[in-house]
C-alpha cells in the first residue's frame, strides 16, 4: 500500500538536493555558523545527504551549541565520537581542540571513508583515528588513559551498551553528550540517567526550533525552502543527555 508520508519525504529530499547547490554556492563548502564555523565539509555523504545543508548553515543540532562550547572550555585531551558519520563532531572538535587526540568510530565503511576525508580537508588527520565498532571496553580503555576525556555518542540505540555498568568507573572523569534513541528503546534515557547520576551531573537537552532567516541567502528563499534548509528529518522529537563529571565541580 502506498505510504503518502514516505512519498512526501522522498520529494522533500529531492528538493533538498537543489537547495544544497544554492547553499554550497554561498558557503563554498564551509560551515558558516555555530561551534564549528570555518570547518570544510566534503560533499560526499555516508547516507542520504548527510544533513549537508543544516550542517553548512551551522543549524545542525543547534540545541547542542552551548553544551559543545562548555565541553570545549573544559579543554579535553581526548575526544571519542561514536557514530561519527561524516565527521561533523569528530573533525569539528579536532579543529577546536588542537592539543586533543580524537577517536572516531562508525560501523559504516562509507562513513569512515568520508570522515577520514573530512579530517584531511581540515588538516587534522594526524590527530584523528578512524575506527569501526566501538565497545564498552574500548570506550573505557580510551577514557582511562586521558585526564579530561569527552565522549560524543550517536549510536542508534546502543547507548546503554556503551555506557555499561561495568565500565562506569573508567568514565568518572569523562564528559558525555549522548543522543538518546528512545524511539528504538523507551528505557534508554532513564537507564543512562540512573547509571550516570552517582558520578555525573546529568541534564536533558530537548530538540527545539530553528531560525530559517538567520542568513540572508536563506531568508530570501520561499517559505518551504527556508524551513527545508533547517530540516534534519528526525523520526520524532529527539533529546540528548549532557553529563558533566562531578569531579569537575569538586576541583
């Protein structure tokens, strides 16, 4: 049976391809706003369009701009990005943290290839290691070897497997930004809050609105295209957990 919503989404994505040409012409492939302004993005994507337009506009996951800046201010010496996709966070944080080592993980081979390309385009390839699957043991191993680790996790429902009870002692100095996929497993957010509460101050950040008129070259578009430029095609209203080690508050 035909799915009208699927047809609408497919049509919108088709329109977004033309819109991407307009945005690329104005940005020349560089992020123009947000914490990663100045980062060059490859046009290649590991799936769909890789949210290229909202990323170039600096509107992608805008709710995390303040938490990301706070994480950068903490001066982490290690960044672990699980579910790195095209490298928006891995490469962006490598640019902002020139003294940090970065480990980017993704189970998708095309994602790893594009992330490595993005690292080369932005001159951070020597400090950024691209790997495949990340396990709780591997995350704990990396975190244990750093003084101020930061983990950014977007792993499509595997959050509770990565932040496992047995690996929590190794994460007590690790700041975390975790996208929670409760639409795949309704218990993810509650489970992670309970696990992290003894060692971290945990805040929930919910998906909010966007300003499609922030940039003149977008504001001049018709209403549909302006809002389409902001669209991340989320399956539901998403949220993130931002966890800060209690040790930071004690020091």
